C-alpha cells in the first residue's frame, strides 16, 4: 500500500471513529432525554402516602384532610393543564387519550392552561403520583407509565379528588388487610380515610383499588426477597372476605373504568342535567340509595334532607325553590354557580 493510500485509510478510519462516537453520544443524549431527571417528582415540602399520593410534609399533623375534601373539586369540571417539555408528543397523545376517557363520562374538561392560577402540571418521572383534588396553584402529576392509559386515568382521578378505594371507612367489611404481609415501612399506606365520602357500594373493580400484592414483603423486584407475590400469591396484602371471594382476582384493575368509577366521576362532575342533588347525612357519608338515585329538584332534596343535614347541589344552574323554607338545613354547592330562585 502506498503511503498516500495509508494516509487516506487512516484519515477515513479517524472520520469513521469520530462519526461512531458522535452517534453513540447522540444516542446517549436521546436516551437520557427520554428518561426522567426528576426522580419521583415530589417537590420539596411534600411527601408520598399510599404509594402515589402527594401531600404536604405536615399532612399527618394537621386536620388538612377534612378541608381538602370539600374544596378540592374543580369548579365546573374545568381542569387546566400544562405539559412539561419532558412530555414529548407521543406521551402527550397518550395522556390526551387518558383524559378523553374521563371527559367522555362527565363534565370534566381538561383544557390547555391560559392564565388560570390552579392547574395540573404533567411531567415524566420514575414513578406515577399525584395529589388528591385541586390544591390551589400548580400541582404535579408525575407519570412513568405514559403508555398505560388506565394507570394515567388512575392518577388523573386522584387529581380530580378521588382516594384509593380500599381506604374507605367501610373497607374492613369487604377485605382483610394482611398487615403481617406488608412491608413495615409501608403499612401507613393502608390507613383508612375516616372522613372520606363513600359513594355507592364497595367497588372491588375500581381503578382506584390497590392490587392484592401491593407493598408485599414478597416483593418480586427485590433480590433479597425470597418470594414473589405476583407469581405465587404468597404474601398477599389484601384478601377479599370469603363471601366476596369471586372478586379476589378483580382487585387492582387497571384496564378500564369500572361502572361505579364512571358513576362516581359523573356524580362529582355531573354532565348536566344528571346527578344534581345528593343528601349528605350527619356523619359525612353519602348513603347508597342517594348515590344510586339522586334528587332531581330542589324540593325533593329539601324534603329528603333531615333537619340539620346537608344538601349538596352538585350541578351549577338555576333551581326553582318556591315557597317558605322552615327546615334548618345546610346547602353546599361544591362546584359553584348555583342560584335558588323563587
Ligand atoms: Zn393511586
């Protein structure tokens, strides 16, 4: 080989090597950009409970839960959102499809944020989590499983004001929590929300129900664990009561909204003119019958609410309230925009 050819070969080899390194670096950049740099996405001053719910650090020291619940619905069902730049177009399309699932069954409308002060900010993270209900200001929805539509629907339902199904006050009638099988540091995730509203019957199929292996000591992902709950059923943390055993395989559904999920979203964010009224009794729970068959006029609601009770008017609008009203009841309009006219 001539000296000139040798030089040419050397030069081409160097160019090839430079190109190869550039390609590798580019791949790294692309790969890095697809991964999240925000970790679990939980901002300073906040922490996670129940695995995927963002609350302030002082959550357990305050009486915050009560206040959160009643004020946490989004007025008129309008939820402004912003996508972080990490949420590129394929993720956005996927999230918009998840939003559409909820918009299809309620008056919920996810809108691109304009100047609204309260909004959800959706970003990629290493895990999925969200606060429960409208917090005021910017609130995060962190997404890892951007390609699993109903996991995103689950997180969006948190942001709309829904807690986990198995934390409702009556849950011990329906499931047994196997505390011995739960990792010690995770046991708080199974606390009951004693003030939570209970809408309808206990819903094993809810998209908001934990799976049977949630937080199990038989953790399939931990090398130190000698058992794997998902594969063997060993170390299940939630066992359905024997009389409901047919639902054992149903809990943890993340494939679709259950019928009652749909009703609950409809009920909190009613597509006009459905689901206008609900009587709320003194202990703060929604009775089953009322959920399944809400009042449709103010008069019916007033008659059906006991003295000192609370009548919730869920859909904004003008309601005829003719006559003299002597019974002491409290009227609440959590979604606003309600006028009682003579
Ligand atoms: Zn959750």
